[in-house]
C-alpha cells in the first residue's frame, strides 16, 4: 500500500507538485539519513549527504521510471553519494606532523585507531556491493522479500500488506530467499 501511495506522490511530483515532494522527503528522510550515517560514520556528513540525496532526486525526478520502486532509486543515489564522499575524504592531518601530547611516541603510535583503516572501508564496501549484486541475482519473488525485510527494514506483517500475500507465504519466501542467498555467498 505504501508503494502505491508513494507512486501517486511521485506522479504528482513529476507534474511539479512540490508539496507532494515534501511528503516524500518526510517519509524517507530518517531512513536515508541513517543509511548515510552507517556508510560515513559522521553525523554532520550524513546530514549533508542526505540533503544532497533529496536535492538530486528532485532535480532528476524526470529520469525516474515510475514502474520501479522509488525507495530503491533513492537508496541508490544515497549509496553513490556516500561512496563518492568516502573516496574524496582527505585526512585533516599529516602523518608526519607533530601532535600535541605525543612527545616520545613513534609515528605509528600517534595514528588514531577508532576509525577503520581505508582498506577495511573498501573491503566493507566491496562486500556490501557483492552482497547487493547477489541479492539482485535472486528470483524476483525472493529478491523483493529480502530487500523489503533487510534493506527497508519492514516487518513480516508490513511485507504481507505491501505485497498483498499471506503472512505464511512471506515467511516461506523469506526463508527460501535467505537460503538461496546463503548458498550464493557460501564461498566468502
């Protein structure tokens, strides 16, 4: 039902209705912000990226295929923007610069260990991309269930309502979809 509601809003947005877009933003702003925050790990950057996501979506709404799911398109924009931001990050310090309070420590002892190493960030992104590609290779009936449950964080009951199928069918497809995905990811 939410899918049809959003579809109607997007049709209005494509006709120039800015109020309809405000409603769409209100529906997705928290989820997009959380997604960006998980990707970049910084609240201020996540806010900036989330805002840019909605600006990009609005300015490119004409290219959105109304037969597709809007949230998927929106998450794709968010993911691409966060990856771009991560690639463009520059350290705000030099490794050989003197850091106050670190006299007598080696250069390696001064490096902060709270943040993941760049190669860890890249490996995580590569793994996520690989998992997303494998999800995309699933049969449409399993793919939709997996995306709704684990990417969109809908409950089993909500998925049942969205797809207008019985709760038991959702549970069965969710189980089979996870098994199919597990088999595809077995070599990791």
